[in-house]
C-alpha cells in the first residue's frame, strides 16, 4: 500500500480543485467554486497589472522596468504593423494583453515555488482556458470582419483566381479551415504546456526513485534524469515564450483577414 502511495501521478498537477470551501457554491445549478485555476489566473492578472503599471512612469530617462514594458509594447506594435498594416494599431492593447497573459501564465507555472510550500498551477495547460482565449480572438475576428465588410466578408472563402469549376469545392474547404482556427489555436497552446509539465513530472519521479534506491541507481538513472530535467526546464522557458508569440502572431494574421480580406 505504501509503495502505491509513493507513485507519482504526472496528471495530478492538472487537477482542478475548489478552494476556500467554495466547492458547494452554485448559481442556477451551475457550480461556481473558486478553484486553483481561477486563483492562478487572478495571480497572473495581478502580476501583469503590476508589471505594466510599474512601466508607466514615463521618465525622461527610462529605467529597466519602464524599458521592458515599452520594449514589449513596441514588439507587439511592430508585429501588428507587419501583419495588418496601419489598421493594426488599434489592436495593440488586446494583442499585448493576450500575449502577456499567456506568457506570464506559462512562466509562473514553471517557477519552483514548491520550495516555499506553494504548488504552481499553469492555467494554459487546460483546454478550457486556451479555448476561451481562442474563442474570444475568433469572435473579435468575426465582429471586425462583418462590421467592416458586411456580407462581403464571405468573399474570404473564395480566393482570387479560383477556377469556376472549383467554386463548389474551394469555398467549402476554406470555410472548414476557417472554422477550425479557434480549435487549432487553443489545442496548440494546451498540448505544448501540458506535455512539457508531464515530462518534467515523470523525470522528477525518476530522480526521486533512483535516489531512494541507493547510490548505484542514483548515479545510473537519477543523475542523467536530473541533467535532462534541468535541460528540459530551460527548453520549457523557451517554449513558454514561443507559444505566447505564436498565439499572438496567429491572432494578428486572423485579424488581417478580417481587416483586409485577400
């Protein structure tokens, strides 16, 4: 029985748990418990607010904090200018918030806070969270597309130069491809974050079990697993930034379709 309890469950870290005795809270039969996922999204939002607020000092000679915020804002501004053009300026607040929220959520979930008795939770490792972000972006694309072009927005599904004899097929393929966008956008981020966390958990169990088995197994299995785990941690930090960038980039490309069609 003790041996079974010692086993590491790599999926336990993704368990949604109600906090502060809110597990029985409900409205109209729907549970509204305040969960660990909600807590960490609130923490991410608070950290993001403090980070941005600290960079709004507008000093003549900017400090490092202000420079960091201005650099990230300029990065998003350049991203939208390159993909949408001058019309992309108005989307800077949304894309910046989207990019920074995903980036901070990814990074905070990787922090070794367990050393201080805290158990970090990565909201972006759940499809429900990434799905809401994707649907929100997709909804903005639809609103912008129909607001700017009306029913002409449907011309997006008929690329220029489409042969007449393919008019029955190409619009269907384009429509399906368009409707799959929010799913693929959400799935990409969710899978990337979940897979990395599972791998780290599995490797950490190898290190712990090998260390408990004695010096021999600790050197043969534990040490290589520990080195690999450290390397993957560094890789995960890179993935955290890349996934936030990819989400923001694809959203800007979808907004470009809504603004400029093709």
